[in-house]
């Protein structure tokens, strides 16, 4: 069996908590928002934007909960810390 080293030009994913922005279609009510206690919601036009610090496991949990609730996921973005461009 042959093993290959990871290519050095691939981006390395951070495993610690990272700030994420998740945009879903529609305005979420209090009951739906209660499923995401670690996220801060705000309405932006016809969408709900949730932001919060999540590690990889928590991110997958939030996405699974959104799927279970039947939410339409529009965008998931990792927010870069200011000054790290």
C-alpha cells in the first residue's frame, strides 16, 4: 500500500472555533431560532443571517439542524478576522 503526503499548496482548515456567517431563506421565528443558541440572528431583507463562533463539529451540528428544520440554506461563510487579509 502506498501513502501520499498532502500537497503543500492546499489550504489548511482550522479546527478551533472560527466565526461563521450562515444565511437562510426567510425570517425565522423564535421557535426556530431557539435551535441555534450559539448563533446571533439578524434579518437582512428576506433572509435571516446567523453569526457565531463554531468549531467544525458545532458547524456540522448547526447545518444538520437546519436541514432537519427544512430551512433553505443560501450561504455559509467563514469570517476572516480583521487585519488578516
